[in-house]
């Protein structure tokens, strides 16, 4: 069974710079939103403030803006001034502002996420497939998550744990991008 994120966002209310943080589906959500916007005749660029994989979809290769990272198949983001310049050249800039090494859940380290100051919307993403697994199986930075949650290594992640991890991200997003709206996206 295949699942997709159904983007029902109106481009009238969509902000100019959207940062995606968290885990479990950021790149997929970014690419699906980009396709929807491109289909509406909008100009879009995708970049990162950390590292992300180059697109595998050939239709999206021209809208990625970054430089080789030195890691196989990954790009690093543009310098701040070049990323801000993208805002002058297109309708929407979609920014992957966090990394999770493919894990459905994440506890951010002290320097994460890396939300660009020009973001007017921050999308906090979590993968629900992490519920029922241990932190070691499903969370990027599992030791930090277990310490924050106060749980032993054998503890299975619950929906309440996901909500607690979201609270940490919401506080960080509010501090890094105080004027931005926050949207939560749960991926299967």
C-alpha cells in the first residue's frame, strides 16, 4: 500500500520561505510540495542549511540549489547570502533545516535545527512508524531522547513521547524563528 502526503495548501496563504525540521519524511514532504507548486506554474528552489541527498527524481534536479558536501550523494547548503538571494529569484524557497539520518524520530542536539532567519513557516515533521520501537531503533540521537524522556533503553516509544519530542522542537523553532508560523506534519 502506497501513501502520499496530500498537499492541500493554498498558495495564496503559503509563505515565501518554508523550513522543514525534525525527522521521518522531510525530503519527501519538500519534494511533494515542490511538485505541487511547480504544477501551478510557480518557481521553486530547494536547498538546505545542513546536508541532504540530491534528488533522485530527474524532474526536480534543476530546482535543487547547493554544493557537493564531500559525502556520496549529498549536497550541502548555500552560504547564507546566496540562500537569501534565492528569495529574489523564485516564488518559494523550501529549506531542509535539519538532518535525522533517515530515522523516523529525532531529538535535536544543542546546535539543531538550523532554521534560516528568513523562514516564515517552519514545518515540524515526525514519522509515526517510530511508535512502538525503542529509541535505539527509531530515534536519531537516542541517548539524548531517552535522557530527556527519563526512560530506560528497553522503553518503547509512545505517542506521548512523540509529543514530548515535538515540544522540544517547538521551543527551538520559536527561539530561532520567532515570527514564523509553525505547522506539524506526521508521516506514516
